[in-house]
C-alpha cells in the first residue's frame, strides 16, 4: 500500500485571469528585469514591449521548436520570454555547450532556429537575425500545442534526451513556488544559477509571476562582481545548490555583510544537516531565513519546500509538497522497510509531459498524466514531511554489499568535499584537495563504519571536482575517469 502525504499547509495559488499567452501570464504587470552590469531596467509596459518584440522576431521561424543557447543576460531572458509569447516551444541550452553535442541535438530534433549561436552555420540552416541560425526547410514536425519548454536531463548534455514541459506546468510551478516562499513585489532575486537549469529557471519564473524583480548577473557566485551587484541593487534572496553552500562556508560567508539578503534557498541535491543548521543559524542571527527545497527537472523544478519555521524540528527533511502537489511512497519489491521508505512518487500540475528522444516525440501529448515516479528513495512522516534517503540508481557495491553512494558522501563530510561513484565491487571516491594521508584516513573511516576492508574504497585526490553548469557534481565525468 502506498503512503500518502496529508493535506499540505500552504494556501492554493490564486487563479490568474489575466488574458494572453504563456509569457503574458508569467510576467506580472509589476515585474522587472535589471541588468547587473549596466543598470538597464525593464519593467511594466517597457518589459512587456521588449518581450513582444522578441516574440515577433521568433514568430517568423519555420514550424518546429526553438533552440536557445541562453547566457545570463537580458537578451537571453527576453528570447526565452519571447518564445513563450510566440507560442514557440523552446529548448534552453548551456551557451558553452560543446559544438558536437549541439549538432547531435540539431540532427535529432531539427529545430526551426537556434538563437545565441555562433561559428560555422550547420548544413540545412542559414544565418538568422545576427544571433543564430534558421532552418532552410520550412516544413517540420508540429509540436504539441501544450508544449512550452524543453530542458536537458541533468548531466545529459551529450545525450539528446529532453524533458517536455507544458506551458501550463511552467506557470503552475512558478505560482506554487511564489506562494510557498512568500515571494512578493518587493523581492529582488539575482541569477545565481543558469537559466538552462530548471532550478535557475524556476527562480526567474517564480519572481516574474509574483511581480518581483530579477537581477540578471552573469558572473559566478564566487566572483566579487556578483556580490557587488547584490549589494548595489539590494537583492533580497540567494539560490544555491549544495556545492555553493560548501564553498560559501569555506570562504566564511557572513549575511551581515550583505544586509539586504533576507532569504537563502537551497535545492539541487541533499545538503548535509550540519550545513543546513549552520546556514540557518547564520541567517537567523541576521534576521533572515533559510528555505530547503527538493525538486527535479521532470517536475519543472521544485516539488517540496521545508518552511524555515519548521527547520529546527524537521532538520534533514526536504519539506512538504508545494501547493497543488502531493507525495506518495511506493513500496519497493521484497520485504517491507521498517521505516516506511520506498520510491517517492509525486503528483501535480507541474509534472512533465514525458521525454523526447526524436523530433517525432515533440508532437506527443501528456504521457504521465501528472504523476512522476522520481527514482528517489524516501519516507513521509505523519505531517507529510518528506525525507530523501537515496537514489534507486545511486547505489554501489562493496564486496557484494549494496551501499548508498549519497550516504558515503555524507559520512565523509568531515574529511572534505567528496563525490562517490560505483566501481568494480568497490566504490571510487574523490576528495577535493586531499593528500595521501587524508585519502587513506577517509577509506579507513568508511571501512570502520561499514565493517568491511578498507580496500573496498578507492579514495583519490582531486584539486576541484568537475561541475555541471548547474553547479552539481558531474558524476558522469568522474565515472569516465574511474
């Protein structure tokens, strides 16, 4: 029997009766975009006019989806919003995407156009609008009318498997997050994450729909210019993944040095309870808050939020389902888990329509019906708070014994930033900046905890862990190098 989440604590998002297309509904009349580098601001009618102008340019493209290499700048944001306004499904891509990977995607999906691209024009295309390429063949697969946004699955930029999100799912998730986090017109959010990453896109969407301001800042969160822009434009929040918080702890982040920031949000993987408590305490001392979240690209972005006021008694939890969503726990095959753990299943209007691997898949309708088996392992308590315990596929074996790779990383937090991947009947672990003795000590610590021989853990030193553009660890690159 599945375990269901109780009714969540949040009010339902208010219906929005404003007329218009997906972008018209997403961009609240009071919303604003500010360029952190130049101070250029677009708000109200000026912002809507810029979106409409971008939509006009994209409407002339042939039938098919739009590929948008999307940097953190105003033109990139406007191309995204313009595509929604034009009813043009858009795939947001890393502007640094390898040319071979880009051409593979083009060959599979035959986009009507590619914006933000440079270099030689690929076969079958011509230069377009000074910012990319347009397909010469006017006939292409007509995308499903509900399709709004496409994103690559995490870590799969070399594998052309896309997440198909309806425009309605994008809008529903934006509204739910705005309610769950209490985002209002006075908020200012910097672009601390890439827009082609679902969490970064969700930050943009949830602030625009609430009539807030998005500070478009192209530089990384460890750069001085990023924090200068945060202070100059009085940003009120910061969104990061676990690696960002590891780095902020290392450099001694002090909220008092950036007094306008009242909220930190974290998603993109499990943050250790010790770091959750650390940053919650730092923010509380400065009169702010930390909101821990859980999400997947396949659910548009975020599915759960741990309310800051419940963090003290729910440390380690991913929170409750966002407004309009619900969790169930699907028992695993074999003996029942005494703690009630199983596969986490999410249901809500923000669930994807399904995957796309070829151009023909773009015309498909909704394959999932709003229900997403997440592939995560977890359990629910009586209040509907979700605790993630691992991944179905993040499992390794040490001398035939199954171990959670996520748990191993947590066990090594005291030894440094760690990343674990499966090996041949052992686990390979990379430690940032570790010398030989630290690597051996880490292997011994794991061996003692799991009661196996230390040779089951191949601990290696790495100067810096490879990261995806989202800030997550690039496990695929580590597996290739094991």
